[in-house]
C-alpha cells in the first residue's frame, strides 16, 4: 500500500514534546527564564512551558531512565537573540558556535544570521538562531 494523500489540505502542527530530565522543575524553570517565557505550568506529571508557536515543552522526571541528550533549536529575532545570549553570558554558561562544542564562547553566522549552542541542566543541547537553515553548500565560516 502506497502513500494516499488526504482529499483536502490539512494543517498539521507540532503541539508538544516531552523533555526528560533528572530535575524537571529546575530544567523547566531554566528554560522559561533563559527564553523569557512565563513560569512552567503543572499538568499531571508534566511541567509545561509554552513557546511562541503554540508548542509546549513538557518536562518530565526521567525517574530511573538514562536521560538521552536531545537537541532543540529555536528560531528567534535579533532582539530576542541579544536578550537570550545576554542571559546565557550573565549566568556564566558555556556556549559554542557549533554542536560539536569545538568553538567555545563563539557564535556562528550561518546564512547571514547568528547562532549559538548551550546546554540545559539535563544536558540537552539548546540552540538559538536568527535565520532558518538553508543551503549548506553556501557555508564558508562559523
């Protein structure tokens, strides 16, 4: 059986994702504070932080599971980048221009924008970028 398209266009959006953590309160509060969102909202076993595109990050206690590092990238405006990057620096957090963490304390300039990577308290790799990724063959520098 092959792909069968819907007969009428359907809007599909990511609604939420679970972020496992050893300390979900610390992780959710860190995320909300760094990004300038409202405080986490409890919902069952989750602490939800809603981002601006209607997606909720639901922080959950990993309990006895090993937390698998995930990567979460966020497209932000220039002013928001400055604010978030300022919070990263004021907290003395390590940051990198690349996901391999080979260029500490630097930002990248991919596709005419700015980007930086940093870890959350659970070890997830967070990224903020001011331009969406595009043609990788055009990249010549950080």
